[in-house]
């Protein structure tokens, strides 16, 4: 009974983190993307790039999170070692931070750090959506928390 409550609590904490982080991130990204896009000259096709960044961030981060979570459930090696997974996450982070700096009136180190914080918070929230939605979460938690057969406490 206590294990079920703990798992419900874990899932609730995950969802609170996800909702807060993702809403802040996507709201911030849309705002700075709008500002950065309007700094470009009228008719410039790059003006639409900041509009595409929030949906791309969602797709890339959730896809990387899903790939990672699937490997955790299957007990295979970490896909975070795969170049394409890391490349999508690095691209998303770099584009997001750049968009935040480009959307500022006066780019500075503090604006860059704020962009980095919002980006990291939002990407972590997006990354953990598959974990929070998974039916295998209780199995993985029990498997990871069980002592190994060779441990003295087993």
C-alpha cells in the first residue's frame, strides 16, 4: 500500500514539474521567438524560424525522452550515447538559447544565463513526459530500487 502511494506521489511530482516547466518554457520561447522574428526585415524567410522552434523543441525533446525511456524499460544501453539523440538535444538547446539572446533588447551574459535556465528547465520537463505517461514506471522503480543479488544487504 505504501509503495503505491509513493509511486502516485512520484508520478504527481513528475507531472507538476512537467506542467510548470513546459508551460514556462514554451511561453518564454514563443515570446522571445516573436521578438526575435520581428527584428528581422520584412519579407525575410528566416522570420518564420522562431515560430517553428517551440513545436520543434517539443518533438525533439519528447522523442529523445521516449527513446531513452524505452531503453530503460528494455534494460538496453543508454541511447543518449547515440549521436542523433544528442545532436537533436544540442540543436534544440542551442537554438533556444540563441533565440532568447536574439530576442533581448540588450543581449548580455545575464540574458544568456536566463535563456539557458529556461531552456534547461523546459527541456527536462519535455524529456520526462514519456516517463510520467508510462505504465512501466512502477516496474522500473521496483527493479531499480531492489538490491542487487551480490549486495551484502540482499
